[in-house]
C-alpha cells in the first residue's frame, strides 16, 4: 500500500504529468514516475489516480492496456489489449473526444485576443460536449453487455462533426499560423486541420451514416 507523503507525491506527480502531456508523451512520463510499479503495489490507488487525472486534464494514455494486462496476469509493460469495436466505431472514440477537448482548450489559451468569435466558441464547445456525452453513453451500454447496432452511426456523425468544428475554429483563430507558419506548433495545427477534412470519410462517409440513421433509426424510408 502507498500511504502518507509518498501517496501525496505520487498523486501530485501524476496530475502534473496528465495536465502537461498526452498520448505517447504521457506514457513516457508515467513510466518515469514508476506508475507500473504503483499498479503492482497498490492497484486501487494507481488506477484511480491516473484515470481521475486524465479525466480532469482531458489527456490520454495506454494506461487501460496496462490495467487490463495486469488483471489478466500478463506483463503490463508495453502490453496492447485488443478492445471490442462499437459497430464500427472503435473504442478509442472516447480518447478522440478527450483529445479534441484538450486541443480546444489549447486553442483558447493561445489564440490572440479578439481572434475568436465567442458565439463560435460556444457553438463548437456544445458540439464537442454532445459528442463526449454520446460517447460516454455508448461506453456504458457496451459495459453492460448491450448489443450495439445502427445507432453507432450517430457516434460516427458526431465525431466527424466535432473534429471538423474544433479545427475549423483553429483555422479561424490562428489563421496566419495555420496557413503560413513554419514553426512546429503551426505545422501541427495545419496538419491536424488538413487531416480533419477527411473526418467525414474515414469512419464511413457522413452521408451514408445519415442515411442509416434516417432509414434504420427514424424509419424514414429509402433515400431514393
């Protein structure tokens, strides 16, 4: 068991890591902090601290793989667990929602004063929270063993809409950087903006998903 000052230091260190890094960078930071050792020594504490910190910061990591591998008696270091899909919507849609939330916050923190229309910011925030809420509901259904079907088309439409909304806003608020900047930060924004153009295609075109929603969920008949 991890107790006292050691526990407080561990909690603060994980919270700092989750608030300053995400993805592979957070994996590396957690490894440096000895999170896998903590998982072995005090599973309940290690799991609760990491996932609470990531939830608050909107960051992602492969911690879930390590937890599942450990529970299965496997070596959690470098483990990768194949998770079920949601009728074609992969489970990492939860992580994508958290990532988009984080990028939106970074945009709000770095955009020049007056560059962002408050009404647009509110609209994009609403779209993103709608996607996160829907994704959370889908995860709970999966957890309870429910069968997922055509309704996952709603998830696909929402993730594409949220993706494009966030990076459209970035292009509006950081226009010069996204268009002309050659520094690493500008290049990252530009790359993600261009990638977001394909968001309505890579999970099954948005038009197809809307047709599925219309025919199979709303019973509106064929589109022909």
